[in-house]
C-alpha cells in the first residue's frame, strides 16, 4: 500500500508539472490580445501561434500560464491606436506601452475596466484628447503615468458621491501627467489621495490658483507645477515639512513667495520666473539638506553670500535679480559645483573661494568690469548647464580588446555582455554630471540590485529641456562570467520597472530596456505544497527529469521570445544574431535621447530643411560637433533590413566631395541619419539669393567638386552608385565653400558589376532634373545622373530654377543657341556673372548641353566632365585638381568657330602641360 501511495503521488506530481508546461492561455485573453493587435502597426511585433503565454513578446502570465497579467511593449516602435478591446484583459496588473511615439488617438474609456491594474505606463506617446473619467475606476493602480503625450482638457474628478474621476485613484503613489496640454485648475479633490508621493503636472497649460488643500497630501515628496500658467498667491504648505523633498513652481505667475523655511527635508527648490513682489533674499538657513536652489528672475535683493555656506548645496542659480552686495566667496561650501549670479548688480568679489574647481557666472554684473579677473569668474551671461562627464582612464590600453559580442567594462577593466537599461530621472536635483555624482548613482543602483558597484556602468547622460535627465545603465556579469543569467535579468528589470527600489537622491525615475529581447517578464507564483515536496523524495530522478524538460521548454520559449522581440533581429549578417544594433565601421549609433537633446526636442528653431524623407535639423552633440539630422517621417520609413542596408552602403562612401555620414538612430520608432553639418548651405540657396555673388571661378570650383563626388560614386564606389536625385539643393557647401554631394536617400546600386547596363526601377527624382530617357523607359543608368548634373551646370550659369514660369532652362538655352549662338544665350545668364571669357563660356555651354542630350549614349561620363571642368578652371587661372581617368568623349559642335568646338576626342585633353592624376582623391 505504501508503495502504491508513493506511485500515486509521483503520478499526480507528473500531471501537475505537465499541466504547467502545456497550459494554454485563457481564450478570452487570447481574443482580446488579437483584437488589440489589430489596432497596431509594427514590423517588430510577431505574435504568432495560439498561446500568448507560450512566448508572445511582452506577455506575462500567472495561474499556471493561463491568465495574462502583464503587457509590456514599452519602446517597441508600435504605431496605431489603443483599441477598446484592451478593457477585456481583466486580469492585467501591468500595462506598459510607453515610448511608442507613433501610438496616437484617444485613450479608450474601456481601460477603466481593468480593476486589477497596478501599473499604467502610457507615457511618451502621441495620445490625444482628454482623460476618460472612467480611469478613476483603477482603484488598485499605484503608478499612473500619462506624461509626454498630446492630451488636453481638464483633469476629470468626481463631484460629491456622483460620477468617477482621478480623485478615486486612492492607491496612486505616482501621478505623472506632465508634458501634455492640459488646461484648467489643479482639482482640490486630488488632496484626498492618501498615498500620493509624486504629483507631476509640469509643462502643461494649466491655470488658476493652487488649492490650499494640496498641503493635505500626507506623503507628498515631489511637487512639480512648473511651466504652466498658474497665478495668485502660493498656498501655505508648511504641513508638508516632514515629507516634501522637491518643489518646482518655475515659470508661472505666482504673486507670493512660498514660505519654505520649515520644509527641512527639501533637496531641490526651483521657483524662478514668477511674479513675486520685491523682497530681500531669504537665508534658507533652516534647509539643512538643500542640494539645489533656483530662483532666477524672482525680484530678490541683498547679499547671496550666506547661501554659499549651506554645506549640502551643490547648485545655486540666482540670475536676473537685484542682488547688490559685494560677493564674498571666502567661505563657500566645498559641495558647490555651479553658481549662477548673472545679470544682477554685484559690484565686486571680495575673496577667492577655497576651491576653484567650479566657475562662478557673473555676466551682466558691474563686477565684470574689473580688470584681470581670476579664472574662476565667468563673465558670460549663461551658466554652464550641462557638464559632459568622461570616465577615468583607469584601464590600460592593452586589455581593451574583447571577444565577439562582449563589451569592455570601464569599471572592472574586464569584458562581458552587459544587460542594458535606459533610465529617465524625472526630477534630478542637479544640472551637471560630475564624477562624484556618477559614483553615487552607480552605488545606489548596485545597492538596489544587490551586486558589486564594479558591475554597474552609467554613461550617455542627457539633460533634457524639460528638466529631466536620461542615462544608459549597463549591468555587467561578475568577473569571469560572460553574461548574466536570464533569471537575473528578469529580476533586475522587474525591480526597476515596478519601482520596488528607491534610488536615494535620484527618484523618481522610469526604466526601459534598450534591448527588449534580453528578458521575458513572467510573474508566475505557482508552487508546490509541503506535502508534494515531501512526496518527491522517492521519485527524485523522475522529478529532476520532468523539471529539466520543463526548463528546456521554458528556455525554448524565452529564446523564441528573445529572437522575436529583438528590435534588430533582422539586422544580423549571417550566423547567430547577437541582438544588438549593428556595429558599422566608421559610423556611430546614436540614441533617440542623444538626438532629442542635440535638437532641443526637435525644436522648429533647429529645423533647416524638409524633403520627401522628412525634416532636417541642425544638432549640437555633447562632443561639441555640429551635425545635420535627417528624421524620417512616417511615410518614408523602411524596414529594419532595408535601413541597415542603406546605412552600411552610406558608411562605405568616403570622399571629400560627398557629405559624410556620421551615424544613425534606430529606436523609439524612429529612423534618423546623422550627417556632417554643411555651414554654407546649398548652391540653390546661394543662386536664388541675389545678395550673394559667385564669381566665374567659384562656380567652376563648385561644379568640379560636385562632379568629382559623382564620379567617385559611378566609378570608384564598390558597388557603383547612381545618385538618382542630383539637383542644386542636393549640392551643399561647407564653411570653406567646398561643394559636396548630399542626399543619397534615393540612390540605387548600379548593376554594371553584374554585366548589366541599367537598373529597372520606378522613376524617382525631381521634376526639371529628370533624365527623359529614364522617365520614358524606367531604365536607370549613370548617364541619368549626368543629365541631372547638366541641368545643374545650366543653373549655375543662369541662377534660375530649371522650370520657371512654365519655361524649361534646357529648352530655353538650346533654342537660344540654335537661334543666334552665344549672343542669344547671354541675356539668359545671371546678370551678376563676371570674370569669364567668351571661349570659356562656349566650352562650358558645350559641356552642359552634351550632358543634357536626349539620348543617354551621347552624354559624357562624369569622369570626362571632371576633366573638362578642371581644364576650364585651369585656363581661367584657377586651381587644378584630380580626376578619374579613362574614357574619351566626342562632344557635339555648337558653333561655327571650330577653334572652340568640342569636335574630337582630343578636345577634352588638358593643355599647357598639366599632368592630372588618374584617381579621385578619397577623403
């Protein structure tokens, strides 16, 4: 009987484990997910099969893998809308769709049916409309984040016992509604939320007075009301003295200075740019923990020296006030890293600071009129906002070479495969990253994660224009281990995404994985009872086999999910894909945050152009480089493979007359190309601007430079490239007016290396520059670029667009030449053009008209064009360059004067004993 009983227990155990391994997702959840999926567009989301809990990306399940409890598709490049079917996932506890800027439309009211939801992350999308009042039914939600969208309207609240609203979110701890377009007041009803620690409504269009009841929030730690239109006196918040760590009310219209003297726990104070009445600068001597104080433009007078004694203070900004006392820096706290007192009335500085490791900004003060100021006085009007931190070089240069897929860890001087997360700190108490602060952040992350500090590396810092701070955090395996286990990665992600770890001095924060394929979150809580555990003693071998089988199946699921979730899965080039963005020699991979920072959040003030691909922005990288950033619009997006192919192609093109590709960005649903910035603009802009005059030789130099770039593409690039969109606006000038060919976005790989003479393709290009033969036959050749370049040559002569008032410049020039020769052409030329001879003009026209011959076979090659242009410049006394050798060109005769007609092969040979190299000079 005893043996039978043990056998039954083994069978029951086997059935239990088998049921777990073979569980199928609740059909209602499967149907709901499919319905939600119908509203999205994404080339990365592969929900295949019939079992969401069996490996679908971003899906977490409980109850033996049957109920969907987590949907995490943050930073997944999703587009489309959030459909009402989301409300049918009634077991959801975590919903994260953040950082998908192509998700648009309204928030469905059905979301309020998710009564079990604890974590709602819909931030950093493009959702619009108002907040459905039904979201107030999410009474178990602790993290409520709708920030950084296009939401509008007033914040919905219930009145009395009727209705529902945000004041019903009684479990809410984090309340993030910043960076939207909300209007109206801060509802007094919000003050009933007992657990609220973060109330963030900054960067909206809200107005009115702040209700005094806001001080009733017993747990409030961070209050952000900045960048709104709030007005009136600021309420008494002394009741928050035991909890409030940060107060941000900058850039509003408050009319009374808040009394914060009793708020002893304050770390960060930002209250500048309001309408405070004139008053003396408070000493803030009771704020013993204060780290950052910002009171710009606050109508303050007096002596700031006392503030410099606060031992914890790190940054101080009192710019644009009426401070009028001598500045005594003799007892400045050693913790200070930044002092901005610009645009005051400070007459002089009396004593030097004990440490000169920081700069005191005094621009706009009488003190700056003093001769021979010490080096620590900065008399510019702007303080240093961001400090580019650089790692200490503790590791020798000889041990930095790592095996394939591994990355060098600057902290431990070893190699490994890190697990990388992106952190966004929503209310940093600093405006610059120092070595000490970096060490503090690494220490906090290591403490919260339970690993050694040398396993944590923090880099890629970006301070955003909305007072946030982004960083990349790499979690390295211990020394001697190649990669962290999937279980450890899952644990790290769960701790930070669900915010179970407080990072002291850096809260609040968001976390999202850079490579979503590295982990699969599963919150299963199933387990064995004590009796079952006792029963496995007699069947240990069988249990081990069963568990091993289950583990293998789970590993297969995880690997499948990893492969499918990997945003660069299709970027692999043979062999096993390592799941990372491609490392392409010669170009850099930029994060979205890098380029967002470089362009001030893609501000219109940085916009320098727009085309079929999208907008072009001028960007300033943290390295000091100025770049041009082409941001693809939705209609011009490519698949991952196509985008990678284009980057790899462009990265191989290096020539001094081609605009250089610096790098790329492929995340957040974005495709961006980063090029060197061309300060001189396009030749189209210069030709259309009558105030700018190009000499004859300068026009020849521009024509030669652009011709050399095209000749390189046709004859030396491997494989050869046909540009397909040559026009004056795609020929740019650097600060030295060197011409470079730009915009290879329409380029096509030539098929000449395969023995073909053309590429059959859909006609693309710009009207007025299009090769008529290509237009009629769809057969693209390098002579199509030659035709377009011929139009540019004529544009350089006439300073007119190719089509103007219904007239086509090629036809106009051809007709004039046929009617009366050169004399008929001269009235069509740019009136400011001077410095040329009739002979040189004839040769130039002969070349240009040969380029625009109707039959492609009769056009010269770009190599021949370079030679003739260089010869022309030489005969004009200009600089001679180098060309690609090879080929002869038989030009048409346009004139009766045979002495200048290009009627033989020898006509393109150089005269005067010049020797020209047979190679294009690579950059």
